[in-house]
C-alpha cells in the first residue's frame, strides 16, 4: 500500500517520535514493506514513519542507487526500528540532499562520514553497526526525521531565508510532484 507523503509544515514532522514495542505493532513487517513501496513510488532512498504521518521510531533505506559511487551499497536495503545513534565520527563533508517531504529543494548539508548505530530490524533482531559514506548520510537524514528535524534545519539562516517562500508554497501544495502528498495548509491532499 502506498501512503501519501506528508509535506513540509505538518506538525508530525517536528515531533520527536516515540519508541515502538514489539507487541505494540504486530504488523511492523507489512508497514515496512508499505514504506518501501511508498518510497520507491516517489523515487527516494529513505523514508521515515513521520513522513507518512506516523510518529514512531521507524525508517527504511535502500541505498542501492548509490552503488555506482560506493559498490558496497549494492542491495543495501534495511529497516531501522528504535534506532539510536551511539557515535558520529570524522570531518563533516557536504553533500547535496533532498527530501520527499520537501520536494524541489536540494541543498548542501554537512554531516559526519561515520555513524555507529544501535537498532532493531523488522524481525526484532538487535544490531549495533557502524556505517560509512553515503549509507551513514542517508541514515543520519532519516534519523533526523524520527527526532523531529529536517535537513533544512542544518542550513545557514541566510540560506533558510532564501528558500522560505518555497517552503511555504510546499506546505500549501504549490509544488509539482509525481507522487501523492498530504499538504498541511490544504484541506484535502492529492
């Protein structure tokens, strides 16, 4: 099932998401599959539960499109439940990021190149892993979503002012997208 993507301006994107208990959400595998389907339909590489209106600590990633740049990302498809960043290391580097909730805006964002993470997969198996490069970047971007943060928060005040009108237009549905979205300032989403 494909969900509409929640657009910039919706309060769910600013709320720190709550942890999930295994018995609290018995259909977590189906939800993860639906999130992958939603993400693929929008041509994304990551999607967090708040982006489909669910305030829970869950995100999915398929970084396979980056395999040309980093071959180890071939078939890098993962579900992250109750993720906690344990450590971020290295010298920050810039990469042009976008977001399915903020279409048509791309900006250089600085992030550390290595992240150590504790998380559960869709089978409630626990992992503690270190990720590097583009995998680390996508994880950090999606992790920000479950903490109520957006990539635009990392921009300079000047840069944010320059895109303010575009952000307001997105919340009003004044944006051309090829996937279903729900806009906070519009009564009925498309």
